[in-house]
C-alpha cells in the first residue's frame, strides 16, 4: 500500500497541463468508471460469497470484506479522475487506456468465473 501511495504522490510532481482536457478524456474516464461500477458489483458479490468465489486483486486479498471493497472502490473512483486530470495529455491517454484495460479484464474474468453483478 505504501508503494501505491508513493507512486500516486510522485504523479503529482509531473508538469500539470490539465487545461488541455478534451471531450475524449471525459469519454475515457466515463468508460473506466462504467467498468469500475460493474467491478464493484461483482466484487461485492465475491465478498458476500467467500465460499464460492475468490478475489484476484492483490490489494483486496482473496476474501475481502464488503466494507474493504466499498472503501477500495470509492478511493479508486476519487483518485483515478484526479490523477487523470493532472497528467499531461500524452500520459493521461496512456493512463486511461491502461486503466480501462485492467478494469475490463477484471470484469471479463469475473463474468467468466460465473460472477454476476449483484448490488
């Protein structure tokens, strides 16, 4: 967790160029958020059914509590757009596309394991 916090803080030392935020940046952020919401529903399902499923996110661990899932997802929903906003456009796109890929992969893996969305 300390490494994650240090990495996030280091990102804020990058030259800020948020004035170049474009509509495409918003679309990518919305896509990432949509996947995060689906992942949240799936991960809550995992947390409610530890005997049937396990979580593969190393930060949450195999059998996270519902409160730790909520805190993690809320933190991600707050931190990700802030990082996206402050990154220069070139790095913002890379950050957003990688993030979308990670979330889409997690959602796809969960669906493949039979984990539906259950809010």
